[in-house]
């Protein structure tokens, strides 16, 4: 839900801030839109940082090799 959720919050916030002209008593839709856009930007940045850290990990595999002695005749 990281990158997709951040983009969704950005879009919803932009719609509330710039496209909705209705007014609800006691609710400032423009401010709610700006808050959603800020939360979406923060969520998007955090998701990108976490994904970058996840791709920088390295794994080492330890393989033990045992030689079998030749068969005794």
C-alpha cells in the first residue's frame, strides 16, 4: 500500500483542494485537501526509501563441500 496509497492520497487531496467548490459548514475542504496531499507526499517518499533499502541488501550463502573417500576394495 506504500506507493499506490501515497499516489491515491495525493490525487484525493488535489481534488479536494482544487476541484471541489462546495462548502460544508465547519469543514474547510481546501485545508483537508492540503493535509491529504502532504500525507500522500510523505507516504510516497517513505515507500521509496523503504524500497531502496530493501534492494540494497546482500545475502551470502555458505556451501559446505565434503569429499567422500574412495571406496575400499
